[in-house]
C-alpha cells in the first residue's frame, strides 16, 4: 500500500482512495499512467481478468451482457 504525499500520484494499476492511499483498480478498469488520478473503464463489452490492471490490453475478456425486456 502506498500513501500519497503531496501530488506524487499512484503507480500504474492503482488509484487514489478517499483515504489518500493508493488502491488497485477494480476489475473492469485499468490505469496505464501515473499522472491519472483514477482508473479508466474498459471499453464496452470487455473487462479484465482481475483488479490492478496496468494496460488497456488487459481489457480483452468478454463480459456477459444481459438484456431484460
């Protein structure tokens, strides 16, 4: 776990929590830059295998999309 001092930013694959610590991106999100504050969502219809993804390339797992109607 990292504690962010000043505005250093979190490592790739992690975002700043409300407590001021770096936490892994949730599944379905990634962060490939240290300058971004939060993780970015995977493109529609894809997700990641696990949390903490550091690249858009990790968003290659198809997710089930349920339609009700």
